[in-house]
């Protein structure tokens, strides 16, 4: 029985910062950011959006009323959680009107949380073929103003509906893992921005990629030439290119793999890092922008979560997949964002970091998203539908 991604949706903030403006403000050569890092724009998240609203906006676009009744598991992967106890999944369930006869919970292992949720959901459907599982991967990447990581900031959410006989991607039961206790990137409970040892994190990422790729080859007797594309967790898009280049000599068709990689980083370069969702935004980018994905094409996916967990797994494009709607929706979403000046970005960044626990109401006049965070009252977040 084929199991995998039946529907996929994406949402990000209505605001972005142009990376060339950031380079000028930080006295950096623009090509360092455009080519050396591989980013063009980054989403800037206003106080009216958090991981719950980002994920609700992504999921609402893909779910039918029938899906909402059939879903019996909601898994929310994030490292930007809004509560130390209650899961973001419960809020999604009520905001979207998903059946109460569901397991709803949140999971965490840095950027790996989306993949952990996806694989757990696939295994649930293997045991219960009539089930549908909603997997959400949403984050806001913050490193701080004037830090080396600033150019890689971003945020957004990917929503995936998993089912048997999926329309988009069939996940194979072939995957390899590697984990170890590494201090490359983390965020203590009292911090809103990350602590990172940037160059070390790059090294560990490549190390874990090579380990899981080699384990995969040995375990399943497959070579690089068996794959039509390899896609990666993209903290910034050059990172994936570095990983691909580290094994490209094993390929007899390097130009094809590099062209597929270019298709897979189009949207990530315009959004920035969204931690748990970055690999799946890259998947959306490949699906929407590649013209070489026939039904049955084999894709390799590398997932990495600092701290650290790596997983390499494989999947096949469904024979029923058609990318026209996905491409149109992504183009519309990303074209309709508002550009911020550096000062506006810095103000929005600082206001998100300095939010107090007091009762407050946010100005909603500049955020017309379906779901918004309207304010806080008595330690509760006030979510609102504007549909
Ligand atoms: N034209 C073209 N390229 C240029 C250039 C120019 N004028 N000037 C510099 N470059 C290139 C450099 O050669 C370098 O390329 P290589 O990496 O291929 O050598 C690239 O631009 C970056 O230059 P630096 O290494 O000097 O940049 P930096 O020290 O300012 O920081 C960084 C880069 C470490 C990635 C930093 O942005 C950072 O800390 N980012 C956050 C951490 C991160 O994303 N880590 C990734 C792995 S961890 C992970 O994946 C989990 C996660 O999501 C966080």
C-alpha cells in the first residue's frame, strides 16, 4: 500500500525584507548574501502571526470538510512553541474545526520535528489505512540584529495531509538515521533568539548528511544515479548546495541533479529559514518548479535538526501528481507580500522580542490573513478568524 503526502500547503508572513538592503545596512558585499549564502528575501513575522496562525493559514488552504472529519491525528513539529505545556496542535484543531476524535500533540527536535511527524504519521496510516494525518511544520527563525545568522532568518509553515494512495508523494519504507549530542544550535527556554556556533553547525550538517547517505546506500543497495533529485533541509540555500556538491562526483548526471536542486531552492531563497518546514518548502519548490518530475521519479530527502538528528529517506512522485495549482498558489502568495525598509524590519523584530505578558490587543489593520493573533488576555492568546 502506498502512503504519503496527499495534499501540501504553505503560508508565510505578508512582510519581507530584501537581502540586498540587509547587506547594505550591515556593510557586507551583496553577493556574499545573494551567492555565498544563497538568499534573496526573508519573511519578517509581525506580532499578529505566530506558529499557530502560520500553520492554521497553511492548513486551511488544503483541507476539505471531509478531510477535517477523517483526520485522526494532528502532529505539530516546531521549535518556536508558544507554551511549555499545551501543544500548538490543539489550537489548530479548534481553529480549523477538525474532528475531536483525534490525537493532537506537538513534537520537538530542532528542524527535524517535521520529519519526525511525517514518519510517525506514515507509520500510523500503515496500521490504519483509512486514517488521515495532518502534519504541521512551522517556525520563526530569529538570530538577532547584526549577527552572522541574521541573513538566514525567516519563517512560515508547511501543512501536509498524509493518506493512503496519495496524490503527490509516496514515502518509501527506506530511511537511515544518525543522532548525537552536539551543541551547534539551541535556544534555552528563556530566549527568543537562537544560540548558534554557525561554522560548526555547517560542518555537523555535512557530516550527518554523509553518514546517513552512506548508511542508506549500504542498507538499500542504491546509488546516486538511482535518484532523479536530492533535496535538503535548507537553513540557507547554499547549505544544501554544499551538501550536494560533497557527493556530486558519485553521479554520472551531475548537471541534472544540480538543475533539480536549483528548482528545489527557488522559494526558500525568497522566504528564509523556517526550521522544521524548510525541507518541505524545498519539496514544494521542487514540485512546482521542476519540469523533470515524471510519476515514479525517485527523490532523496535529507532532514537535519541541530543538536543533532539527521535522517535520509526516499520517496516517489505519484502518477497522479499535477503541479499547476501549486505553482500558481505559491507565485500569488510570494508576490503579494509587502516589502519593509530596514528600519521597519528592525522595529518589527524588536517589538516581537519585547512582547510583554500584559493584556494587549494588536492592530490587525495590516494583516488580512485568514487567521491572526489578536492579542493576549489573562495569559491566553486570542486567536481570531478573519475568513
Ligand atoms: N561573493 C560571493 N560569495 C561570498 C562573498 C562574495 N562577495 N563573500 C563571501 N562569500 C561566501 C564565502 O566564501 C562563504 O562561502 P562558503 O560557505 O561556500 O565558503 C559564504 O559566502 C559565507 O561566508 P562566511 O562563512 O564568511 O559567512 P559568515 O561567517 O558571516 O556566516 C553562517 C555564515 C555561519 C552560515 C551564518 O550565517 C550562520 O551562523 N547562520 C546560522 C546557522 C546555520 O544556518 N547553520 C546551518 C547548519 S545548522 C542547521 O541546518 C539547523 C538550522 O536550521 C539552523
